[in-house]
């Protein structure tokens, strides 16, 4: 049996936190093949539930809880004059305790063939009833285990069929590189990388490195690890610029270590990733990655500048996304292919595939900002006035557009942010963004139809489609 804790922060008084991916990651990290995972809330105002992760349905649940145990009703628990040994900071939360009786504090979930057994529409939720709080669940896994990977794979990796040996090569190289670095920079980076992540960029490197006649798995793993370090360095800087407090359900480096440390950690791994790429001795690969880094930095400047015209327009959005997200996707595809000496027409087709996939991925990421299981507070893009396609489309919507624009033009407190998020969800914006993202994925798939990919086309197609069909 393996025991542990799932820790996370909530951001609203009542909140449904989707833990499905976190639980799946723990199963994979532990190597549990067949058995059970037991979850127990360690708080009297935090419940557990299995239901559908659909925003309007979750609001129905919240309204139901309010009707059954109103927050403004009188509760004897809240009469501190009649209680003994009441803490100084004891909250008025009788309603939250009553609501918890409607839920459960325990869940046992089945695991088969290394996967969480869930229905098509089911998700695992922690239900916050008295937030915002720092929360934890006790967790125990029992059954038949296989040796765990050093750093777990994401669901997207499993779905697209990336081999265990290939995965381990990259994860071992990442682990090896972090072990050689000084603790002041390695510990924050390790904490970020161990929190999860989809590993799509290194996966693209690994896959495309198998297309040409020169296949060297160890060198490809070194390049893939460098690309992932580079990506995470950009996240550290982005979180600092955006003043984000959480990523992947954990405090950002800037929030945990301070702004100066965050800048230093990001700079260190920009430099380290660049050195690792240069040591491969392939000038074309080094040039490709350097150009991508230039594009990322230039688009970050454009992104910040665009916040003066919040929420922006579609053309401005695409210009920023091509640099900020798509450039590294395209570079991952191109650099892997170049490392394998793939033909020029294949390299160019993969570049276009990677760019379109990167744009689609960012659109899906924008939609995740309105999902309760994103690992970030809902509406973070709204609060930070970041370019977001759902916001752009909601501002254009005939029914809610004027109210959205009026709210975005003023100060954005919690009430305004929640209202904008509700309007975006109620409008046609998320459907439009989803349709556009899926359309871009199909364009990306068409780009690789006419070139020889040594049998890897189905894997690249599956990876692209799974990258936009997600809620985290």
C-alpha cells in the first residue's frame, strides 16, 4: 500500500475542484495496475463527489446547496457565546458544515490496467464549502503495482501511445539535469515540473526525431529535455509578469520564492537549455530553437502591450499566440526532424503542423481558464486582462457583449470577475473557440497527409486531437 496527500488551494466560498487528472497522475506515478485508490477529506467543510464537470450543472449544484442550507440562515454552531474553546479565528460557517452532510468525506475509486475506472462523463470533485482555503486529502493506493516512472506521464501522452522506454529516457534526462544544478534554482524548477504538465513539446521532439534515417534516441532525449526546460522557464517568467499565484494547483515560483528568485530561476534555465541544445552540435537545430525563443520574447512584449486594448481582437490574439505558444510547438517538431536528417519537405510540413497545433492548443488553454479543474482560479485571464479568445468572442456576442465590455472597461474585483466568467459561459463564446480549435487541428492533420512519416502519422494525429479535447 502507498499513502500520501493531495494538496490544493481553493479560491471561492463554494467551489467544485476537479481532481480527476491529479488522481490519475498519482495512480500512474505509483505504478498501480489493478486495485483501488481511497480518498478521505481531512476537513469538515470539504466534501467529495463524483459527477459531471459541466459549468452550468455545477452552478445548479451550488444553488441547490444554497437553498438547502442558506448561508444567511441562523445556525447554533455560529453562536460562539454558547460554545467552549472557540478559536480566535473561528469562522462563521454553520451552513458549510450542514452542506457537508449532503456530500461524503470518503471515496473509493477502482483502477484497472493502470487507469482510473470512470464513466464517460464522470469526474472526481473535491467540493469546497467554506473557501478560500488550503486543503488536503488523505490518499491510499492498494493493489498490484508495477515500478513507477521517475516523473509521471500525462494523459495526453498515454492517449497517443508514447512508449514507456521513450518516456523514461526523457524523464530520466530531465531528472539528471536537475540533479546537477544548484538547489536555489533546481528545487523551484523541480517542484514545478513534478506538479505535472502534458509534456507535449518534448513528445513532439521524440516523435519527429524518429522520422528521418538518423535515429539517435539518447540525443533526441537530450533535445526533448532541453525543450521542456525551456518551456518551463517561460512559464516561470509568465507567472511573474502575470502576477499569477498558482499553476498546476501549486504556488508559482514567484509566489513561493519571490520575484527575484523567479527571474533568476527562469534565466538560469533559459541559459541551460540553450547550452544543452548547442552541445548537440547541430547548427540547424540550434538556429531553430533560437528563433523560437526570440519569437516567444517578442510576443510576450506584444501581449503586455495589448492589455491596454483589453480584450483585444482576433488578429491581435493570433499574432501573440503564434509567437508565445505556437513558435515552440513548431520548433519542437522541426528540431526533432532536423536531428534525424528528415527530408526538407517533411520538415516544412511538420513546421506547419506544429504551428497550427500550437495555436489550437492555446485556444483550448483559454477555454480551460473557465474550467474548475484547471489548477488555477477560474477567471484568472479576466483578472489579469490577458488576451483570451473566449473573452474576445463574448465581447462580440449580441446578447451579453455590451455587459461584458462594460465590465471589462471598469475595475475588476471578485464580483466583476465572477460575473464576466458567468457571461462567457452563458454565451456562445466557448463553443466558437472549441470549434475553431478543432478546425485548426484538422488543418494540422492535413498538413502531414502528403509526406512520408515512417508510420507515425496516426500517433501525430491522435496527439493533435487529444491536445484540444481536454478540461485541464
